[in-house]
């Protein structure tokens, strides 16, 4: 019997061609595996297509809940944003897909797993490193990295073998989609000076034509986890879907970024991440209300480290788990409600409340009810400013630096 390979199958052109190519080149039985993490569309149709092209088996799974609970919300609680811009939608999806490929390979007795990533991007790294960490015994085959076909040649290959070409294949853009966001690259976007044409956007209205009245949303957090929307408890998947619609309607979540890929290339990326944009902003506002300055400062370091780990495909590593343990502990009091205004492409935090808020009205107020002892500030400042005073006296102040005295 032929060896088996489990292929991450999206139903798109490349992975459809890969089914045939793997069977021809490697003489393997291809098991097509499709996970819905919020972007693939019609699962039964994809399954049928895989079998028609020649897969020996086609499996599908709805993985939206596990994606949100075990990947997206962990990243949200860590405020993970790559280079201050990218909420990491694609990057978070890859390790989960890799894990499911590995699980399927073990169940089906396959010797290899396969994915449709090219040799130029981050996704190959995320798949390969995840598989290596989870199942070092499995072989990894990346057809698009091996076959050296251009897009035209891939289309010709499909035509020659009677593989149906998806309408999307005619689009000049490369698009990846899941609940946390949409990633768009290629075509005119490869010129970083060119403004993204309206046609690249699918989830967000242009702020130019978005409603002229704002919507307000209230996000309830429990230990850093979004738990409710406008006072209604919602599971993570529904909450994100609803927010994608609401914020997308107001043009919130468009991101245009020149990004540093792990493989050394700068690339121009467009993202649509309405829910992610709102939730990350709201989560940060919730932390500002419930954590000390020192915690916030330290969390910033954890955030950028965590984001790099996710971006670079290192999800299944010890450091990622260590940081997750820290984040889990650090979110214990990040509980309360954030009120956000969505309007003309903007997402603005306009209100916050928390049962464990560190904001104390009687300390903050300039009006009646002030309990802060202003006279205590005098002594505090005397000590706090002491080093600055001493240094200025000895070495000179602003613009009048003293020369060090020569020792005689
Ligand atoms: N640049 C993003 C990342 O590395 C998105 C990649 C999206 N892939 C795609 N086929 N458009 O995570």
C-alpha cells in the first residue's frame, strides 16, 4: 500500500494542484484535511472537490472554538501585536492547523504532512517548526516550495489535469482569512507607494461611506478574556464574529504595513482585523484601569516578545508556554467593562469601569471630596528630585555642562 500524506487543503488553486502533484511525484495517498477557523467557506464542497481531484480521503473539521479559546484569546490577553501593527491572524492560525495535521497523520498512519506555503514567506516556517516540535518523526512536504511553477504554470497544470480553477485564482491578490483577520498581499500592493484599492477590502467599509452616526459597544472582560458584548454573554467565536461585523461596518480595522518577514524580506501587507482592533484596544484600556504602572511596563516587554514568538512560528516552544503562564497570572484582575465608540474608521475608548479598578475618584478629583494630602507631596518631591539636584550641582545643568576638574 502507498504511503499516506496529510495535506492542509484550502480548496484554493495551489493546494488543489498539490493533491495531484503529491500523488504523481511522491506516489502517495493524499488525505486532504480542511480546518475551518473562520475563512474557508463551504466545507462539504471543499471535501467533494478534494476527492474529485484524487484525494484518497477528505476530512474537515470546524475548529473555530479551539482557535479562539486556545490561540486567539491567549494572544489577546498578551496584547500580541507584531511591529505595533499586525494582530497576527494568519500567524495564529498556522500552529493550530499544524497540530491538527499531526494529529490526523497519527490517526491515519501517515508518514508525512504537507502544506501549500511557498519558500518565501513566514507560513512555511510556522508549519515546519510546529510539526518538528510536535512530531519530529513526520516528513514535511511543501509542494509549492518544490515545484518551481509560476502562477501561470500552476494554472496550466490545473487545466491539463482537469482540476477546477477557483474564481479567486483570477484575482491578483493572495488572501488568507480567519476569524481574527484577513491578510492581503500581492498585485498592486507590492508597490508600497500605491494606496490599496477599495477592491482588496471585504470586511470593512471605507470610512468615506461608513455611517455618519457612531455605534457604541461595551466589552465585558473577565480575567483578560472577553466575556460579553453589550451586556450579553457570548462565547468567543460569536463575540468575534459580531464585532467583525459591527466594527467593519464603521471602517475600523484596516491596517497597511510594511512588514519584516522572518526570512529577511520586507513586504507590504494589508490587513482587515475589525474585531481584533477593537478587542486589543479595549483590553489595553482594561489593563490601564486594573494594573499598576510597573505591571503595565513589564507587560509591554512580554507583549513584544510574545508577538515575535507567534510571528516567527515558535508557538510550540517552552518560552511561549512560560510566557503564557506569566500572562495567565498577570490577567487575574483584568476584569470589568470597556465602552468603545466606532465611527468613521476610528475605534475610541470612551468609558471604563471595573469592580477591581485602581482608579480612585477621591484621590483623583480636583473637586469636593478630595482626600489626597497635597502637603505630603513636598517631602516626597524633595527626595524624588534629590539625584537630579545633586547631579546638576556637581556636573552642571541643562546647556551649561561643567568640565571635570583636573585632579592636581
Ligand atoms: N504577512 C502575514 C504573515 O506573515 C500574512 C501572510 C498571509 N498569507 C497569505 N497567503 N496572504 O502572517
